[in-house]
């Protein structure tokens, strides 16, 4: 298993207040609003449901009772709850909810490591809107992928992964050579961002293609990850244009004096 545990922040100049507030908001929603994931009415009412986005109307379904043929135990799977806001706003509410503690912890680890540098490059306000836009567009990628490839349009999706994928796309473009610290088999190694983030993206593509081929996706919306990453790569050209321009000027200036 390989996962990031930090990066080189020596060149960061600002305090990442927006990134920390986003992390705090995600944790607050999971603990207070979702009640540690046990409030299925809220979770299923404010997640992104592809059928609702495509039709523009709220869909409420009945709970499903399933009996285990071996043990005889009956399990209840809650149906979709009512959404008391325009359904299109679930593209935003869903990105602050999570399916469990591991889901939340994994997403917040990535946001904590990679988001602060992207915020430093873009500025606080631009980073905030960049994050929201990446999350919403990533969810739309999932919606249309579900429409084209399946499975059910009634399966809800939630989580910050789409927005964070956009942050990773921006990070790759802004800081391709920045060192990212990875924990692998109890050994810490440091590699350039283009390797760490590139491997992550390759994993999303391979698993996404596997899901299209009929394999079990494990409940992961890979289309949102891939779409969010590509959106982040594209949008950083505008949201981070001042930083990119400064880097180009600095590089050109160094070139003149060599």
C-alpha cells in the first residue's frame, strides 16, 4: 500500500485558511448533520442522484428489504429521501458528505496535503470557487457516465473526491516537481509530484475502465475522479494564471542572466 503523508511546503507563503475551513466543514457535516453517517435520511436526501439531475425533479423511493438465503436475516436498505432544495444544488451538498469515517479520512488527508499549495498559488477566494466548481463538474461527469454506461441512475453519489481530484489536477500543473512524501511498506520515500499524482490518476483510469468492462467498481465513482482531475487541469489555467505568469517571468529572468 502506498499513500501520501505530506509534501514540501517550504515555498508556501500564505496560511491556507480556506483549505482548513473546507476540511472543518466536511468533518462538521459528517459528525453533526450526518450523525457519523447514521442519518440516512439526510445522506440519501442530499446526495447527487443521476436520475434527479437528468430530470430536474426530486425522486423518493421505498426502502428495500433483502433476506439472506443462508442465515435468514433480513436487511433493510433505505430508499432515497426527500430533497428539500432544488435537486441541482445536490451537486454541491453531496461534496460535503461522506459514506463513512474511512471515506472522510482518506479524502481529508489528500485535501490537507495538496490543497494548501494550490490555495497559496491561486489566492483564497479563487481557490474556494475553484474547489466548488471542480466538485460540481466532477459530479456531472459521474451523472453522464452513469447515463451512458450504467449502472442504475438511482444510485446516489457523495463525497469530496471529485473536488479533490480537481485540486490534484491543479497541483500537478502548478507544482510538477514538488516533492511528495509517500509511505510505502513502512518506508517513507519522496518523489516528484508528477510521479505521485500521475500514478494516482493512472490508477483511476485503469479501475474506471475495469468498471466499464463489467467489474465491480466497489462503490467508487471513478468517472467523478477522472472528470474532476481533467477539469482541474483545465481550470487552473484561469484560476492560477497570475501564479503561472509569475513563474514564467521568473524563469525567463533567470535565463537572461545565465
